[in-house]
C-alpha cells in the first residue's frame, strides 16, 4: 500500500485537533445574538409600537417567539429575529378569524 494515500496518526491528530478547536468558534458564531434586517424595516416603516389596534401579533406575517411576549420574526423581514409582538409596519395584514 502506498504510504502517501494512507493517513498517519499524526495527520489524524492534527485534523482532529483543528476540528475540536473549531467547535467553540462555531458556537459563538451561532450565538452572535439576534439580527435585524434594517433595510426591510426601513422600507416597510417598521416601528416597535402598535398603530391603533394593528400590531405584529395580530398580523399574518408575524412568526411568534417562544412565548407571546418574546420577540419573534417576520416572514417579510428575512433573517430578522427581533420583531416585537407589539410592533407595526406598512405590510400589516390581519390574521384570518
């Protein structure tokens, strides 16, 4: 067998060590906090307060958080995880009853 094609213990340990070192970096990257889509928020005139009885929690586009009072997302604001359930934007559409 050709020794160039079979990995050595040293190569295995080197690659394994690099993989283990990358785990905390990947966890930090995934926990970088919530994100906002500022461009879409501006285009849709998003605000953190309701417009009369129109608020995000009553909108068909709203994706709720873990609880009713937690921040959620919006189907229109790609990647945005800081949409307030009491917020409002110009794209508001009432949920069907």
